[in-house]
């Protein structure tokens, strides 16, 4: 059995959230193609509809009727952000200056994820936002006039950076966010493409108050690199595989996983690269490869944060030691992904050990397969699903449906590629 063929992947999840939110501030109808079909992006779409934004699906192309500088109506109900950290965090920034009252809620997992990292800096801009339970959802936001902020982020987070920049669009003056390391820059690229006044200098981004609406755009969302990563890992691990992945987003702030697996010995070719609206897109060709262990250092983490569960899996099949450090942020994702991967791969016989800020792995070891505890986390489920392609017993999941968060149909698409 090998992975052979060609695939297209769902649209990038991070870009899809942003495309919906930013086009709501547009000066007319924006047409968005290849939006991510997962539950998280639907959560953002419904949240915007509940705020009065008209969004229609016309034969798979999403039409967003932008409402200009002040497009939001008072919602009738609380904004349920479901499992989606990006919805909650970016929406707090997007709405902070609008004259509405919004209660933010979320599911069991999101209600345990820190929100103070967003609402503290936004409070410093003058926003009226408070949590009833320390730093967690539910949050209450009452929009009011904001002033600009010069903020140094304590860690590299694209969600927090984006939330502050979005609040900055409606704050008097120029708002600057300085990051200790590069994080994904989709917000900066899209705001620039839509005509916002935004300057980027290295790890510093400055946005000016909007004086007129953003320009409506027509945008085709690139394939999700984080979805591609599962198929890259599958093709690397399953012998005799050769897989082409078409139209994948290869924004340089997203592809540290690609560089890491190349360093591990992975045979990957990047071809047909183009850039549109600031986002690079390319085709990837991946062939099965013999892998070596790797050291992943703190400064690389933000650019492969969502792919670290896969690094753990790949490391179990690589010759020698793999060490990941500076990745404590993984503990506050949809699940504690360090603990989740260490326990699942450990149960399958891997030599993987937890550290406070990462893990280390001694490879290669055969994987037994069998039960997987997903912790209801899509990336844990999909990573172990790839592990199941090379394990003795097939993987058996407690909640396989959790992959619907970012990639509905993931297991069927994977199966279809196996000959
Ligand atoms: C995201 C940023 C990352 C990432 C998440 C999506 C985004 O989170 O893990 O899946 O769309 O901005 P942090 O900014 O919290 O690191």
C-alpha cells in the first residue's frame, strides 16, 4: 500500500476566518472562493451573520456584503465561538470599537483557553471588556471609542497580534504590535491587499485608523498548508509513495514544517510558485523518505506550531533523537498537545518523553496502533490517523468526527489515495 496521486486541499483555515471578518468592513460585495469548509470557519461565518452581515453561498462562492466602517448590528444572542480560538480572539479585536454589547461563549475546550492575552491589551486601548471567570470565556464586551497602542507581545501569537491590529483599525492614531519572533502574517497581507494603511518592519506591524472602508476583494483562498502537512507526513512515512499536492499556501511564515522535514531528509519538491494578494501558492511533490531526528528550537516554534504533533509522529520513525523546546504554547491549544501526543504515541510503543516546553523522541520504533484518545482535538486525531497508516493495528478513535473542525472528509480523502 502506497500513497499515490494528486490532491487539492480545503482552503486555509486562518485565511478563511480573516477573509470573512475583513470583508465585512468592505465597501461592497467580496467574493471568496475555496473557504475552509470546517466547523471553525462556519462559526465565524454565523457569528458575522448574527451581527447583521449579509453572507450568501452562490454555487460554492461566498458573497460577503461589506458594511463599511460601522457594519455591525446589536446581536440578539451571545456569540458562541464553539471550539474556535481564532473566532473568539480576532472577534474581540474586530468588535472592540463598535457600539454593541456582545457576550462571547465557547465550548468546553475553548472555555479553558486563556483569553486575557487578548483582552488585556485591548483594555489598554480603552475597550470595555471583562471576564466573569478570571481569564476565560464567557467574556462581555461593550464597544466604545479606542485609542492607539504600542504593544510588545510577550510571545509570538498571530491571534493576539491580529486582534490588536483589528482593534487598531478603529483606534485614534497608529497602533503598533512588536513580536518576539515571526508569526503568521495573513492579517497584515490581507489588510494591505484591501487598502488599509499598514506598515510592516521585520517583527513589527503598525496600522492606522481607517478613514474609509476597506476595499472589497475577490479572493481564492490557498489550500491549507496545515492540512497539507498531514498528507506530507503520510507520503514520507508510507513506503513507495509519491504524492502531488496542488495549490497549497506556502506563505513563508507558515512553512517551517516543510523546512524541518527537509532537514530530516524528506524528499519534497516545491513547484509552480505564484503570489496573489500577498499569499504564495505552490504545488508540492512528496516521496517516501528515510528520516533522521531533528532539533526544533524556540525561535522556529511559531511557524510550525500547528504541525508539532506531526513532528512527534515523524520523530518516532526517524533515526536518532528529536528534541522540541520552547513549545509551551502547545499546552493551551484545543487540547494540551504535548501531553496528548506523548500519551498516544507512548501507548503505541514510541520512546517519547514529555518536557515542560516540548518533548523528546528516540527513534525509530515500530508503532503498535490501536486506541487513540483524541481529546476532541482535530490535529491530534489526524496526526494519529497518519500514524495508523504504518502501525501494526489500525488506529481506533474515541471521537473521529473531531477532524470536522478543520477538514471534514479527511479520513475518506486519505483512504482514496491508498492503492
Ligand atoms: C492562528 C494562530 C495560531 C495557530 C492557530 C491559528 C491564527 O495560534 O495555532 O491554529 O489563525 O492566527 P496562536 O496565535 O495562538 O499561536
